[in-house]
C-alpha cells in the first residue's frame, strides 16, 4: 500500500478530503485539525495542493470536536472551495 500523504509537517494532523477539479486545474484538499490540549476547542484549516503549489487558509474553524469541524467543512460547496483557493493565490 502506497502512502499518498503529502510530506509536510501539518500532514500528520490532516485528513485528505478529496480533489477539487475544474478543467485542467486540480487541487488535492486536506483538512488539518489541532487541539492545544485535551479539553480545549479544536481548530481547523484547509490546505490545497497542486503539484509543488501549496495554499492554506488561516485557522477558520473552531469547534469542540474534530467531528464538528469535518461537519462544518462538508457544508462548503465546490464553488465555495474554488473561491477560497482562488483568494489564496498569489
């Protein structure tokens, strides 16, 4: 079995959420979650990877559990994710 996780430090705390595709453009989408302590809220941000290109949001999620962050992420439509990645482009 081949490990397809990206070789970034944040990858250990992230989950691959799928691929965002439009025409020839393809971005792999990852959701990173982090809790500072066992009883603290969980924060989350989104990473977009396309080859050597990497874009990431600020910590845009803050919930009491990783499950709640995934639920909030799943509320995003593909168009909203495209708007987000395009706003992060240099």
